[in-house]
C-alpha cells in the first residue's frame, strides 16, 4: 500500500528535520514498519522515491539493521540475548525453550540477538524493546503471556510506545 496523503505529510516533516533528506531513511523505515507491521516492498519503493535514492539503497539499509523486518512477524518480537554473559547464564537454553514454545504462534517471533546491554541481568531478553531479566524459561514464557493477554502493554515492533508516533518528541 502506498503512503497516504497524511503519511506523506508526516514523511516530509521527518525529512525537514535533517540537513539532507536521505538522513530521514531510518525514521521513514520505522514509520512504514509501524503502519504495516513490517517493511513492505511497496514501502521501500515509496521511501526511495521520497528521498531520491535508489530502491537498492533502501533495501540495503533495511536488510542491514535487524530491527527492520522484511516479512510479517506478528505483534510481539522476543529478542533473546546469547552473548557471553547471557550465554554462561543460560541464554541458549532460554532461547531454545522459547523457540519451541512459540514456534506455531503467529503473534510471537522469537529471535536470537547479540548483546542487548543488559548483562547485569543475564540471561535477558526484550519484548518489543522492553527489557526483562534475569529469567528462567518458565518466567520468560510468563512475561510473553502477560504481553499477549494485555496485562503488560507492549511497545510497537519499532519500539514506540502506543499512541506515540515515530519521530515524535513524546
């Protein structure tokens, strides 16, 4: 789906914040991901046209940063750290247990990530960029279930708080 008139206006406002329009690439990718739940091919084309860059530049940026999803992922992204501190404290086991538990759940993506800078609380994970740890596999599943039930309010998959817009100062 192409950008609506309102989205195009928001994109132009984001671009105006930078001395060079193409510097707005990351916020525009976040904006597209917020809208669709992932960055679609159409969104990448729209962004390339807005910024006056090739679609390959947008795709290259989108594929470089792991926070941009290029296929539907559901509403919860569970990022489990398996870097050194988390690894020696059970991060791989935590990852494996969660991957098994949510393998058939279209609402939850469990992914392995490098250090998320929460080493003092290893093993740790993020749910849509909110930190949790240290956790056992059972406690981690409980956290995910709280998000699924609405007992905990998840950020969007781009990390903004519900009701806030990408690039806003709130």
